[in-house]
C-alpha cells in the first residue's frame, strides 16, 4: 500500500513538472515600438512604422496598411495570429516591407530583447525595433 501511494505521489509530481503555463505577454503588454529596420532597410515611411502590444493583441504599421491580431509569447517566440490587415492599395517598397512584416509576424519569430531594443527574426525576415518614448 505504501509503495502504491509513493508511486502515485512520484507520478503526480513528475506530471506537474511537465505542465508549463503559457508565457502570456512576457512584458510586452503596454509597450509601443518604433520600427528601425525591416530586413536591414530603414522604413519607407518612418513616421508611421510601429509595432504596439496591448494585453493580448498587437498592431503594426509600416506605412500603408494596418496589421493586427492576437499574440502571446511562448519561450523566446512571438506567436501571433490569426492576423488581419486593412486592404488599401500600396505599391513599391512600402508594400514589400509590409509583406515582410506580415510574413515575419506570422512565422513565430524569435524575440531578442536588450533594454530598449528588440529584434524579431524568423522566416527569412528580421525586424529591428526601439522602445518608443512615453
């Protein structure tokens, strides 16, 4: 009987050790970021290039359409989606940057955060950001 109870107790503690709580927003909620570079290039419309995190939603703009959706952080990955975007006509470099940001956010990018800077990398794309003032 004791060995059975001991086995149950050990099994329960092992199973509890395997369960992991979702990471949530990992300190991103309530932060606004200025996009400094999309795949190494400065934003075509720098005054509109931003990424904002609320409690469970993110929104991004590179200069033309807005992109938004739910997000969570899982370990070192940003899990976003499903993402929605407005559908205004955009052409040229701003459209290419928008497509790159959309692809990046959809591909569970790895988060590299250092103080007031952050880099998101995945799916052949990279986004360099700086924490916006106020």
